[in-house]
């Protein structure tokens, strides 16, 4: 899900971090997934932060209102770190995160500075 704020483009989508082995390859059924915030530039997609999520997760929607990004998404229970495949068979919840837009821009600026981006 793409959205823009302050002349910048951000995204919410599925994220997979961590080691890459036979059972945890990128996009693999046994891999652990998160719903995450990203900044989108012409050069790269920069991971900013994960939202509380685990198992089968993502498919976000975003509404910008009164200085916040309201992000809705579904996720398996967040108290256990289920592999994606197992999460697909468990119940899911719909969650909403309220992200202050100035804090999102500040986080993206921090990430850019750390990566040495212009």
C-alpha cells in the first residue's frame, strides 16, 4: 500500500527479515513475516519499522488524517512468532496502528542518514 506525505512516498507491506537458509528463504512458507513501514525512493525501498504482527500478515490500508497515518492490516496472534505457513491456518485479527506522520518522516530521515543517502 503506497501513500505520500510531505512530498515523499511511503509504503506498508509484508517484510521478512533474518537469516536466509533452506527453510527461511525469501518468500518461503516457513519464513517469519511482519507487516512493515517503508520509504520508497527512486533508488531503493527502505525498511523503516515493523508493526506488531506475526505469522500470516499484511494486506494493509492507509488513511491520512489530522497528522496521522491510520494503518489497518491483518495478522496472526502477535504473542507467538508463527511461521507464515502455520499462520495461514490460524485465526487472524485486524489491527490498526496510528502512526504520527512527523515521526514517520523523522524515522525515514534517520534511516537515510544511516545509509549515507542524499
